[in-house]
C-alpha cells in the first residue's frame, strides 16, 4: 500500500499518462505516414492540446482531492478504462488544405513534423520520469536526493 501511495503521488501519474499519450500518438502518426500514398486514406489525429488540457484539469482536481487515481475525463479521443489505463481513439484528421487528386489531404511533410514534435515530447517526458524514479531509488537506498 505504501509503495502505491508513493508511486501515485506527485507528478509520476501525470508523466506516465503523457508517456502513454505520446506512445499512442507516435503509433498513429507512423500509420499515417505508412499510408500516405494509399488512395482515399484520411490521416487520423490525436490532439495533444486537448490531452494536455484534460491532464492539467485532472492534476488540478487531484490536488484538491488528495492522493489517488488521476481523474482524466473521457473525451472523443481518449477514455479511462476500468483498470486505470487510458485508451486512445484517434479521429479522422480535419482537412487543413484542399484534397489532392487521390482524394486525400495527407502531407508527408506535415506528418513528419508532427512525428518529430511528438518524439521530442516523448523524450522529454521519458527523461523527467527517469529522473523522478532515480530520486525514488536514491531515497530507498538512503542516499541524498
């Protein structure tokens, strides 16, 4: 019970949720890129701003209520499962430009840009989470944090 309280306190649950989001978004962006030349394929989208907003709201609510699960509210693009995990549901990307001759609106440059942005976000969260777990390990060993 004590370890669950430690692992679910502070910023760790928020970082783990963000890591899950970047992982799901990376997979979806890779699928978009793989299907870039597929006639009629519409790229899918997971909105990072919407997830960050939902995550910030959940952190605020948890701060008010105390320890426990991170109460991320379900939306059209993600929902909290009974086991506490988050299931992501990419939606069709809204058209930002005119349709090409094959009836797609996919731009490989835009998808690659989103992939690079997502990779940087994933790397940043991974490093922050590794630092946090490193601090916990030092505390467990009795070393100065």
